């Protein structure tokens, strides 16, 4: 098992993504969300979408983010102001006002307008679907290198916690679907001496993984394979890992990928979905809810709930589905399904 216990990186991750908190508050105020809910009025996701002309996806993500920050509370499917946000709804309030929520971004793109611009499309605005299949294609090489180094560091710390929370002792071969730089495979193979792994990602990413695997001196136990998980999955693996992958894609693509995983696994095999999970009530926790709003900019997906993942797993044929929680910088839990 793991040797040296490192300090938690969760507080540092919260600091580095702190701007998500402010942008959520600014977007809500710019869209007059708190004024609409003044005096105890409540609103549903569908009601907000209709009232301000948002697509249901960003409407739900905004309400979830505000609830996660303690700005809204949810009862019987309706979101309402809390004592923290109610003063914002009062014009001329001496404590706070909408202006104080918005002025720091007055010189930049307005958060509310960003939500509205994206309401009619499911793809994000940071990449062009005419020339790219995802944000990971065609990006500036320097930025991509920075991205992969950041993801490797976060994944290394998160993989250690995943390996402590989920038992891979009886697993023989792990397929890391969309495994990036191979950080999960390196750490899990360090923790579990009999485990072998394959990092499966796009060919240029598999090259990055091969380099990291060689640096770790684990080429005898971990291999990197190039391909698209939307087209096929390699066979001869008894556990599939989907770590920080499914939040990038919409529900239809995720369901299809889980069906593909089920077909490729042997009887008794398992799939492990490791993510920053939004709770089933869609009121938090804050890191997952705010990351979900960021997905509105970066991807076509969002951060999903254990109930949503469980339903998709069951639909694909998996059984004995469970959710395991843990504390890590890039994930807070794993949803596990087993093939009969």
C-alpha cells in the first residue's frame, strides 16, 4: 500500500479555483436571481429557465452552484433565497447590493451574458466544433503541456485516495479509459503489487503517458494504448476506470460509453467512476457544483450525481451499484458497478 502520507491538497485546490465562487455570485445577481426570489418566493429549474430565457442545463447548474454556496436553499424541488442572499434582493440595502457583487468584473465579459450566450447550444464556447471534436484537439501546445502537467499532479494525489477507498486487491488488469498521463495507473500499481494496467487515450496522449510510465520505472506493468473510447475499448481487462472523464460529455455519450464498457468487461468485472460528484439533491457540495458551472465554458457536460450515474450503470446492465466517498483534490467519490 502507499508509503508516505502527504498533506491534503484540497484546501490548495479551493484557493486555486476561488474565482469560480465569485463568478457564480456575479452571474446570479446579474440575472436578477435573488430579486426574483425576494420575500420567500421559490423557483424550479424549469421556472428559472422560462423566466430568464436560459436553457435548462445552465439554469440547473446555476441554481445548484448558488445552493452549494449557501446563497439558496432547496425545499420540495424549489430554490429560495437564504438569509445570506436575501439582502442582495433589496434595492438600496446598506449592507450589500448587486453593484457590489458585479463591479470587479465590470471590465470583463459579464457572467450572466455568458450563461445566456450558451443557452441555445450544448457545445462550449472555448473550442470550435467545426474543426475540433473536443477541447483537447488543436489547443496551443504550450497550454496543453501545462494542462497535462497540472492534471498529472492532481491525479497523482487523487489516485492515492481512490486506492485507499476502493479495493483493487482482487483486480487483475485495469483499463484506464481516457487515462491521460497515466497518473492513476502509476499510483494504483504502486499500492497494489499484483495489478497491471493499460492507459487508453488518444494516440498523442498515450505518448505522454508512455513517457510518464517510463519515468516511474513501471513499463513492465503498465502500457499505453492509443485509440478513441467512443469507437472501441481494448479487451482482456477485469476492471475499468473512468476518472474525471464523464463530466466532459453529455448524457447520451456517457450512456453509450458505459454500455461499451459493459460489453468489454468479463462476467464479474467492475467499472469505477471517480468524479467530483454533485449530491443527489443538487445543492452541493461547492467544489463539484462550481466545477460543473465551469464545464459550461469548457465542455458539453457537467458534474453529475451518484443517482444519475447509478441509473446509467443499471441501464447498461451493471448490478450491485454502490457509491464510495473520499476526500481528494480532483474527486470526492466513486460510483462502482459490477457485471453479473
